[in-house]
C-alpha cells in the first residue's frame, strides 16, 4: 500500500510524468530558490528529491516578489527526447490586476542543463503544455479577470504552441466559461479519441476538488463530467471526482489540483495536493478565513489509484470521490532510496539539496562552506523583512512533531547583529531563536515572535557565555514549540511553550500558499557583514 502524503511538507500543485520506468513529479516553490522541485520514483511509493531545474538567476530572478508569489504550478511534460517545463512567475497578486508571467524551458535530460526561459503571452496562471499524437502542441491556461464585477467566475483558453519557433501560434480559443464554478490548474490528456480537460476546482482551501471535462476536438466544446458519486450539497457546487469538502474529519483535506499518469503495466494513478490539519483554528473574528483550521505544513502531495469507467470517464478506484490514505500500490518492483541523514555537518563542498534560499542564490559574499571546514558560514545580511537578498537557508518541516537543533559560533558586538534558528512561514510570520547583544547584559539569547506584523520577545534576553558556541533547539509536539539553549551537553530550557499554528496558510495575512520552513540565518543591520559559523543542523521527526 502507498502511504499518503507521498511528498510531505510544503509540496503543492504536483505535475507527474513517466519516462520509461522513471516517474517524476514537479511541485511549486513560490518565493524559494532554486525554483521547482522535481522528485523521482520507480515504484510510485518511494520518492526522493532529484533536482531543481531553475537554478540560475538568468532563468529565475525573484528579487522583490512578495510572500507566496514567485513560481506557481509548474507543468512537467516529455516528448520525443525533450523535457518541457512550463510555469508562472507571479510578481503582483494581492491587488486588482495580477502580474502573471508565463515561461517555458526545455532540457534533453531531467538533470539538465535546462534552457534559458522563453516568455509566453499570458492570460493568467497555471499554463500546461499538451503534446498531441500528430506532433502538434497546445497550451491551456486559466484567465484572470480584474474587472468589477468579473464577467465569469472561471475561464480557460487553449492555443497552439510552435515548439520550433518557441512561440504561440494561431488564435486562442476559450474552452470554458462559467458564472459559478471556478477552474484552474488545467491539464489536457488524450485517450481513445477524446480530449480530457483535467482541472482543479473551488480554490485551494478545504472546499478544493478536481473536475473533469472532455471533447472530441482540442478547441471544444467540452462537456463536464457529472458523476452520481459526487455528493453535491449546494446548487452551484463543482462536480468533483476528488474532494474532501464533505468529510471534515478525514486525515487529509484540500484534495484537488491533480495530474494523471499511466504505468508501464497499464495502471492509472493521479497525484494531487492535500493538507494535514492541526486541531487549532483561526479566531471567529479573524480578518481572513475566520474559524478555519490551520495547516502548519502547508499543502502536500498525495497519490491515488484511478480507473476508467465503461463510458470513458475517470474515477477513483475506491468508487467514491474521497481519497484513500493508503491506496493500493502499482504492480511495480519496489525501489527504495537510501534514508536521508537527519544531521547535516556541513562537511561537503555544496549544500545538501534539501536547503533553499529566499528569492536569490547566496554567493560567496553571503555563504561559505570553505571558510571554516565543517561549518556553514553565513555573513550577516538584510533583515527578515527584506524582499531582496538575505543570508538565510531553510528546508521543509515535514511533520507536526520534530526536534530541530543547531550550534552557532557568533560573537555580536551590537544589538543589530543576530544569528540563529528560525521557524519561518514568511517575512511577517516566524519564530526566531537567536544570539545577539544587549548593552547591559552582553551576549544574549532571545526569541523574536512575529505574527502578522505583531512583534514580541516572549522570554526577554538571557545572558550566555562570551566566546563559546551556543547550541539552539526547538522541540515541536503537534505544532506546540518549546525552546532551549545550551553549551556542550548542558541544556537550559526556556520557560514558555508557544503554539506555532499561526505559521499556516490560513493564519497569515499575506502569504497563503507555502508552508513552514526551518532555517538558519544571520543579519547584520550595521552593514559590517559580521559572520556566524553553524557547526551542524539536525531535524528529527518524532511521534506526536
């Protein structure tokens, strides 16, 4: 059996392909660099992070983008020896007129090198490339509408793509217009002469679902599948073939935004995004998403077995539209990958692939693994509110219960110099356990809590020894975090437990598409670039 989610922690908007015996999933990365995560499997059960293709600034420059902007919904496809990746870079979203720039890159190998991006005309976001069996290619995309009021709740267009000249060609065709049901994340598939339009419906929250349409012609008209297992409870509700909106106590929620793959043995599976909720909710008077449950890990990726019906539609193998936590695995040889080490000792010339940076790559002026062998050196940079460059690396938190620890050698001379361990959702929401200096107390450890631009120091400032590396630890149990600092094997627990569930899509006022990251960072707001040396980082997932 398969255990869902298959990609745990912040891994939304999955796109899947099979090339021979190899399966690849691409997921969204938003403001994190390098862009797009590509995972690899040979059995659909065991996955490992393989590469991030948008790894050059000339391909992806995210300086200035806001929280949860950047890379949205990549579409990974393959045709005749070439890999294609289509994606959106969002640079303005929390406004009336979205700026959604669509691009395509190609590569002869999944590991690259990937080409320089070609910008495509964009009517909206979530572009997807379809390779027809006659050699022609088509792009499908949703359409944004800034007008007040909008004419349609949802629109989709299809246009031919000229892959030899790297441009769109011919007229675009509107293939979906609706006043009630909003569709996005479209993909086109072809089977038995039918063109299937596979679309996410009803946003990305707990009402999320997956809808299906079909046509005999690429440009439509498309007929919507209206299955009798849909359990619709509202007159304008989507006809979802996959959703958890009717079962609020199901362990994974937000099921939708799916993509389809056929195994080499003729079995069919979909990948889809999902989320594991905590038991905490937003307050009833919250400015946004009042009383909604919180999802500290963000949106993740799950997998389901599907079957074709006698009349040529698709449904889950369980005969309902509710996903399985443990769907049946395909008839493929098991191919596990080596377990990843819990501890990173920074003793390799390159960072472990699990680390990412905010918006831009870090140069030798910000980061070094050579200046002090066996250590990560970060040179103090901009503050945590910067939308440009920070001395900051982070990786995904994948479970609600874990222990996260580091040891930092840092001797600040002024209160504007900081370095430490951070649980981070976006620049307005984080828990930062760090070393700094106080005029009276000297070198100190403190916690800075930022929750939607409300800033607190819950423990005040605690003196720590000068001239010695300081260990920092966060212990999270079901989303509640305790903090400690130490020297060698002697630990000092800090007095208060903090509910970290505010680091959630639903709880943050601006960003709402990513997930909680655990990071190491260093700031020097004097401009002197004082460095901090991190001896190791360790994250251990625990039952909870």
